């Protein structure tokens, strides 16, 4: 994990035991004498952090060690590393000094060392007895509430071992104890925090055994005032349930019971309880009945489950949970929250700053000025000037100070970076080949599919939505094929389609009743010839009316000025459909929402000692927190998504409909998805076992390299831990985990027959590869290009405000006189555009503490002591270096015109590495934004 340094990713490494402390260690093997009936714990009182105090304390420690050696036992020393806050208010600094004092005198944190070996249960009490003997403070342990099957010994940490760390935010303390000679190997540490506030425990290293024993924690330890239960930290070694050392079996089960909770009560911010709930917190009926939203999850509207918070029902709707409004935090288990570097990134001007400060400021400033773009120079000004603020507004003291704090950009407070899509060629977005290229190399390259037959048929109820046949006929397509027959084009797999008809048509009538929203349900057919993909036909559909059961319009490029502008409007409506499907389905639903149940089940059913928990843990970082923030400010009633995307208040209902009709776990595997869409054929010799129909498909080509590397890593890992026959089917934690994902986390899909079995190595490897791919490569591919592609509004409008004018309409005459005005006023308003741009900029940003896929070897080195497993991850990192080299070469290959050429931006979204910021590249381990 990372220390709290405000710098690009700096993975914490194990540091050698300090030289001064090394001199204090007993030479050779730990001394072993007769076991005391009741182990005596020696602790040393420090006079402070001065060198003299340390030396005196060390001398007393050595004397005490010699005394212990005479009476029996093994002297061991624990070094505990705690991370302090980076930014502290005055009161917090005073509290921090007090905490340091308590640690220094041994009254802040207690440690209890648990042996792996079986022993009669020792039940310890949280009360402690103190005896003064020869002027030294000795701590004994007496019974407590927790039952351990292994031997245990307890002491308080002390400040006599101060160490200047490379990181000014990390402090170290020491604790000494004498354990029985037959204590065996330590397997866990029980930590109790007697401070008034929580502390962030990074690591405990116990010295005095044959080798140092590492306990990587990276966890918040709650105050005993908040919860009297102590925390259990297991050592860095993986055990299947059947291999758990006898002394750890009880606490392994105990820890799992704790994090599951009892399903009752309101969750408190310090808790680590993982449980499930439906999406009943998106609406705010108590605030305004217009903000009421239906519950997602259940027979009426299928959806994955989220983390339960237990808040009271709203006053006006008992089925809706009351809301926590920003800036107050929504509950997620404590260790799932953002670390301080991530929080600092937000406060410096990204997601939280955008949602909390920037948007309300713009809304209040421009309450009467929500105007459309009327010429392209208005859009150009977004990247050149301080847009939108009225003249003189920036000169006001309050506004200038607020903006300086929010964005930290001084005079350029609302200047946006030029998006990558127009940086090299300002007019590329107008061309058909660029429109088509983005279906393969844009931010949403996962909806294009092979057109296998004509006619194109809808699966919607014809009694409600009209005849199932598309208006795109064989004759219309034939006119666009330059002499090639439709049959030949289909046989040679040259026709492709993006079809949003069935997903959107049931909602179009309601969407078009919203103010300033006009939408169609679109189908777009593409023709692939001579290595070039181009759109040839667009169908835009409205619901049938009494006068027109077949309310569909067909558009082709044409050659005249009028048809050319109409074609541009049709493409803009397709892009609007695509933007909504991307955000609500491929991004939010298929990565964020569907991954959350995996995280909850992993924490509830897999012990921290379980090898699969250790494998998945880096891929769960920050996801629950970013999802909670999304429910609070992005996908909620009246949130940014509703305000700025075509579906408006029906956005999450569309997401639910997509979950019901489109989502299948087995198809979330990349090769399965490509095969299902007809974009690839099986080929055992190719990466991922498939060969692409369009070789120059940048997303898929690069993604398959990442997929293959993940798959190889996972298969090696699974084979290492599950080498015995039936070891997977007999793993009680693993089976409970998969059962809970299917039946609880994705409860509404529990009866589907496509769920994979979990009996073999192949079964488990496939499941895990899909999960890791979804959280890493897939999310990176569809998230970090949002601003590079969507930051230029005409390229990717998130909504349209007008239908295409038809001859005879009053608007049609105006269109003929000023088509540019009609086009631009159909796009989002300036306020809507800047809202979206601000959020897209935030969502496309890598935090300085981002952890990337190629760094897994460094991360797993901190949580596992198995050299074989470590070699797997080192090989994986080497593979990703090769993947990056291959992608860079592809981006220079002039034959791959979808990723190189005049004005064409290279495809970099799946390059594994990235610096912080909006870079359009980099694969984090998890869905962290």
C-alpha cells in the first residue's frame, strides 16, 4: 500500500530494523527457558524522544532481557508503524502530541501476540493489572472476552524506540514482551486502541524469532471508546481454511463474523461492517416530490446490491432511505474510504471540489444566463478564457478567493485543457471516418457488433412499440456499398452495427417530455472496406403514434449541403445515445455497480488470510467510496447525470433495464464479449484465444494483451494454492463467497443458468480473471478517456435539445438559413456543457496515490511471504512492460490508421503506466474514480 506522501505513487517498502535497535537485539537465537505459569510482559518507560532518553531506555531493556533470561522465556520486540495525518488543525496537532505522550508512556495502544500453535483457550480481559517491582512497570494479562485457541501474550506499545522516517508522516513505536519458550510462531496480533480517536496502523514487525515476522495492516484501528472489540491483524502468510494453523482457527472465524454485522442498526463511520442493500437512496422525496426515484433492486427493477448503511426511511416514502447530503460522508466500511492523498487530490479541484464548490457557484452566478452555444467560437472560448462568469465577477474578492481555493489556478480559474480529440486536428470530429474510428478506439468501444442478418429485428413488444422490422432495408444498404451486394458484405463480415433501439425506445417518450430534452432510439450501420470503417445508414426512431405505427427516419450522408448538415445532426443524436449508454451501462453498471457485490462478499466470506482475498484485495481499493460518492452527487435524483444526460430523471431506470436484459457475468470476460458481439472468432494461438475480425481495433487488440497477462497470472496463482484434487470444491470460504455473490450480491439474477460453476481450477481462474479485468483494464479503457473525448461538446454531446427539423416545420426554414445555429443550439447549453466537462475532467484524473496494475509485484510483496507467488507477480510486471512496448510500437505503425495518421491521437488508454493527472492512459488496479 502507499504511505501518505503527496507525490506520485510511492509504494511503501519494508525498511530494515534501525541500527540502534539492531544493537539491542539479543545475539543468535532467542533465549529459551522454562515457561512461566503466567507470562510477564516487560515494558519500558521513556523519558521522551531525546537520544539520551532512548539510550537509557535501551540500557534498561537489555538489563530486563537478562533478568527475563534467568527466570525463563523468550524476549521479543514489536515495532509498530503508524501514519499521521498530513494536514492537521491546531486542535488535532495538540491531540496528536497527547497521543504521542500516551504511546510514549505505554498507555495508548496494546498488542496481544497470538501463537499459531494449538493451546488450551486463554480468555483475556480488557482490564489490566499493574505491579511495581524494582522500579519497573510490569504488565500482566488476565482473562478477556475473546477466545483464542493459540497461546497469547500482551503488552503496550511505547515511544522508547523513536525513529526518524523517510516519511515525515510515519512514526514508529516499540513494544517489548517475554513469551513462553514453547510459544511457537506468532500468527496474529490483537490490537487495542485506548486513544480517544482512531489511528492508522501501517505495519507491525515482530523481532526475536528465527526471522522477523511481518503483519501488514494498512487499516484504521478504531478507538476503544467507539467499539470495545479489539482488531485482529494476521501475519503475511496465506492459508486455505483447511490449512489454518490450529491456534488461528477460532480468530479466523471470529474476524469474519465481526465484519458481517447483524444486518441491524445505522452504520457508524468508524465501523468495518459489510452488508447489502438495494438502491433505495437515490431519491430525495422529503426535499421535493419531483426528486422521488424508484427503488432499484427487486422483482420490478432488477439491479445489483450496494453497501448497506442502515439509515432511517424518508418521512414521505418508507421504501426510500433518507439521504446524507454533501459534504457529510455516506457510510462505507472504514478501510474502504479514501486515504488523505486522494482526499487532497479532490480538495485541490477534482471531484469533490467540482461537486461541492464549482457547480453551485456557476449555477448561482448564471441563474438567469443558461444560454446555448450559438457559434463555434463560444466553444473555443472554453479553452482560452475564463468562461461563463459575468464581466467583473471575477474581480469580486469573495469569488476570486473561493475560486483560488477550489481550483488553485489563479487567473485561469475556469480554463479547460484542450481535449485530446481536437488537440491535433480541430475538425476531425466532423468526418465520418473519425465518427467510426471512435467506435473502435474511443471512450466507448464496446457496443459495436457484427451485423449478421437482415432484416434487423426488435425484441420489443410489437403491440406497444410497433412492427419489429427496422426501417434499414437491404435496398438502402445496397445503395451505400459501392457495387458490393448485401449478401456478399454479410458473408465477408463487412457490415457492423451499433443498436440502441431496444434499450432506449421504451423511455424515449418520457425523455422527450422533459424540458429541453429531445431524443431518438438509434441504430447505426457501418461498412468495413479496404481497412476503413465508415457509417453508411442511421435510423432514428420515436415511439409509434396513432397516425404512424412505424415512426422511424432513415438518414444517409448524401452529397448536398442540406443532407450533409442533416447527417451531422443525425450523428450527434447517435453520439448522445452512445454517451448515455456508455455512462449508465458500460461504465457505471458493468464496472462500478456490478463490482461492489464482489467486494462486499470478499470481505464477508474470505478471511484476510485466504489466498484469494490477498489476490483480489488490491483490485477493491476505493471502489465502495467512489460508488457512495456517485450515489450522493452523480446518479442521484437531481444529480449531474440527470441534469446533463438525455435520459434525465429516467437515467437509472435505463441502467436497471440494461442490467435485466444485457448483463451476464460470463460475458463480462473479454474474449466472451468479443465473441458474443461477433467482433472476433476463436483462435487458440492468439492472445485470449480469439482473433479479431478488424485487426485495427485498438481497444480490443490492446485489451487482449492485458487480459492474457492477467489470465496467466491468475492461472499460476490458482494452480499454486489449489494443487490438490477437490481443494476448490472443499474450500468452505470460497464456496460461500461465490454463493453469496450469485444469490445475495446479484440476487435478482440468482436463477440465471449462465452463472459459472466453481469446482475446478479453470472455473476459479476464469471467474477471478473476469473480476480483475473488469476492475482494472476494462474500467481504465472506458473511464480515463472521458475528458479527452467528451471534453469537446460537439464531438460527444451528452444530450440533444431539439429533434432534427423536418420540411414543413417552422424550425426547418431557420435551419436552412443558419444550419450552424441549429446544430449548436441542439447541443447542451453552456452551463450543461461545463458541468459535464468539470465532472469528466475529475473522472479522468489519476490521483498521486494511484496504484497501477504493473505495480502488483510491489504490493503483494507486502502481504505475502511466498517466494513462488512473488515470482508470479514479478513475471506479470515484466509482461506488462512488454505490453506497453508493443502498444507504443502499434501507435507508430502507419498501417494502423485507427491509432496513427495525420491528426489522429494514438490509442493509449490501455498503456499500463501513467503519471498523475488527466493523461488518457494508465491502468489502476481498481475502480478508484
